[in-house]
C-alpha cells in the first residue's frame, strides 16, 4: 500500500472516530448520585464520620433525606428565608453557576434527573408531547417557582417586620419550605428507605399474624395526609417519567425554572455547523427536553430548556453539533 | 450581548457571595444543615 493511501486511511479512521458524551455523563451522574447521598455510607460503615456540607448546588437534593450530604440551593434558600435570613451565598451560587454553565447541573449532577434518565433508558424510547402542550407545560414550572418564592418571600418579610408568627403557624410544615414538604427527592431518598426499613422489620410478624381487613383499613386511615400526598407525588413522578422523558425537569421543577432563567444567557452553549448540517431530525429526536434545535440560531444556541446533556451532539451523524464556550 | 449579560451575572454572583461571606452566612447555613435534617416521616 502506498504512503498516500495509508495516510488517507488514517484520516478516514480519525474522521470516523467521534467522541461520545454519553459515557462521561453517566460516570459524572453516578458519582454525583453517590456524592450527594454520601451520608448513606455512614449507615453501611458506622465508623465513618461524614457530615452534610453547609453549601448547596442547583439540583434537587432534599433536606428531608438523612442520606443527603449536599443540599439543593432552592431548599437552602427556602430554609434561610424561613429564619428569616437573606440567602446571599445561595443566590450568589445560583447566579455564578447559572451564568457559567446554565442548566448543565440538571443534566449532569441532579440525582432526580439521573433517575429519570434511567427510567427513559429502561423504556428504550422517547415519547413526544404535542408542541402546544409542551409549550404550555414548560411555563408551568415558572409558576411553581413563583409560588414557592412568593410564600417563602412573604413569610421572610413578615417575620423580618415582626408580624409573621401567625402566618408561620398558619403555614405549618410549609413554613420551613413550601416545596421541600412535597418534593419527590426527599420522599425517594428519605421517606421510602425509612418506610422500607420499617416494613422489613415488621414483615415476619405480618406474615405470622396477617391483619384483618378492618385492622388494615384502620392502619391506612392513620397515615398522615402529607405522607400520603408525598407518596402520591412520587408515584406520579415515576409514571410521568415513564411516559415523557424528563417530565419533572421539563414541566415542574422550580430549580430547573430558576436555572432556565440563566441558561438563556450562559457562557455554555451548543453550536451547529451550517455546512455540515443536513437538517435531518436526529438531534431533535434524541433531545430529552424536546427542543427544536434546527429552529435555533446556528452560531450558538442556549435554549432555556437545554440541560447540556449533549445527546444531540452524540446523535448528529454528520458531526455538525458541538459544545461552545463561551 | 448575551456574553455581556453573563459577565454581569457572574459579577453579581460573586458580589452576593462576598456579601454572604462578610455577613458570616456560612454559620447560618451550618446551623440549618445541622438542625433541619429529616423534617418529615
């Protein structure tokens, strides 16, 4: 074989090799899941002395879980406002991370996002929502964020002015954090493991002496309404994630809404090479957030919904998409 | 234009962080983390 042919073959091989983001993202998500819930290791190895970090990241990570080592920014913002303290550090963190990487933490770090990704992978296909419903749905999360900040903000103001004690009593458990009380991450990583541990302890006594229907009904009616609501939300979360990929991130998550505000103007983005792009819909089909990538500007796009998961970059058969920073 | 906005956002974030550090907000956060873990069943 001649030297020119060999050189040409090497060039072809180089062109054929394309870096895939799927594996690095999976590794980061797995590591983040373990790091965020690192206190679970103290249950397995009691001699370990781990404590939660007094700092938050823009992810869903609940204070309600005894395993959480790194809390979510919005949880800490709500808790600080209920003190009442102005959350300077948490807002600074959100601004900083939002401006630099936008919603990348939703796609790479958030444990709830990872759980939804696993569900979508198990299902093996992506369902599409009608554009009209999708557009309306994406606005809903801003409403959730507004409601959370409205309740926490007015409570903080009332407490600061010294007139909020009645308001705080009226809000009850929602005073410490309106969204913390119902968020599925706390239920999934906090409540469910505890319920399962209790169920395991009582399993054999249950088998030895099964309760009658009346006894079972009496026990069911003793379940706290808030616990029942949390479990219903968790079941709905799983059902929705099965039906629509990243349903929670798209339509409900207030942390996602908070970061989406910054995503539009963040340094991180994706560019589309108009010469290589054949306008085939591979990138749009693979996008878990259902973004109309081909309608966005090619120089650099920062859709508010983009979680920088790089699925579109991997999906493009022509290699026309690539991350761009800044 | 977008990069300018992102730049100003970074500056705002850093300023907020500095104010928080100056006011000793980490003590509040540490207290919250210590006392508010596991609120619900």
